[in-house]
C-alpha cells in the first residue's frame, strides 16, 4: 500500500474512527514509504509520508489510550511535523492535516486548540461532518478542565471538587466511546491539580490530609501511566517534611524516630517503584532519589 493510498485511507477511515491494533498502523505505512523530512524527497512527497505516519499513529491503540500510555513525546513530535506544512495550498490535504492536528490536541488535553482546528474544516464533507460532531465535545471538555480561581481556601477546594464530580459524569457519559480515555485522563489531571493545591496549603488543613489525598488518588488511578510518578511525588512530599523536621529541631529537640518515620515513608515509596517497574523512566528517577535520600539520612543522623 503506497503513501498516497495511506492519505486516502486516512480520510475514508474517519467514518469508523476507533482504536485498532498496531498492525493497522504498520499496514498503512508499508510498501514504498520513507521517513518523513527526508531531504532526498520533494516537499510534496515528504507530506505524503507524514500523512501516512499520522494515519498509522492514530490507528494505533496506544495513541488512543493516553491514560495508560505516556504519549507526550510522540504527540509533540507529530504535532511539530504537521506544523511544517501549515502553508499548504492543497485544500483536501490541508483539512486532513487540520483533522490530524485536532486529534493530537485532543490526546494532549488541549481541547481549545482541537476545537479551533475542527472549526477550520469546511470543504471536505466527510471531514466537516466529523468535525462538527467533535468540536462541541472538545468545547465540553475544555469547559470541564478549566478551573476558576478563588481567593479563599474553601471556595477553591469547592471548585476542585465540583470539577471532579463533573469529570466523573463525563466518564459515565462517554463510557464505551472514543472519548472514554479522554474523560479518565481529565479526571486524573484534575485530581493531580487538586492534591497539589492541598499540598501547597498543608498548614491550613488537618494533619495528614496531604498524604491521605495522595494515597486515594494513587489507588484510584493505578492503571494510569502517571501511577509511579504520583508515588514519587508523594515520596518527595515525605522527604521534604523530613528535611523540614531536621532543620527545625536541633540538638536535644531532635528525635531520630520522628525523622526516620518520615524519611522511611519516602524510601518505601521509592523502593516500591524500583521493585515493580524496572527499566522505566520512573525506575531511574526513583533509584536516584532513593540513593540521594540514603546519603542525606546518614548525614542528618550523624550531625544531630
């Protein structure tokens, strides 16, 4: 199947846009295709290769599951490559690119930008029909992810709670559709913003609130690609509290057991990531963090 055929398949396949196995993407990029931005190719040929690659990627089950898989690097690369062809004159290809960009923005959670891309699709009837369906969904998700800012703590927490409740409704609304993953990702993103806000205002909340909320979030989203990152973030919170304790209490006021309780909580989380998920970026971060923590702990106990 040539690259020109891949472009046609991209347009024709939009009617049944669902996540397919990786094999579908490989077939779309088969015979005769070369890597995008090959200097030996003419600009038009590079564009055909690019559209073929985008078609293949969007049929890839990983692309359509940014909740479980970390697709940030791949999405950014595809988006940057597409932007090289923004001045394209061919109306059909220009709208295909706009549609592809919209799908990339959706997976990145940039729904306002996705909606703008859909808005520009006017001439191709098939693309326009899908764009008119997807645009209001994007606007709905954009409104759902936008957090209003309040000056007092309770109002801001109330805003986060309301947005999270709405995201759960979106989960139910779009369950079983191509936007189910987006709804899960939205709920996770809002949960992370909320728990970080709580951590920033820990002094104004009851003792243990930060740890409790982090542990709830980690348990709720154990299928997310950010699962280990959340553990590392909580470990960093424990470690920060241990550092603060060591600086605040010196001499006879320093109690090793209290310091060790906090630093051990951090160490256990780092160890859990190291034990469960070797050969990942999170593993590397956790291992370095644990090593640094152990050295720091020796110095603290030696000097107090």
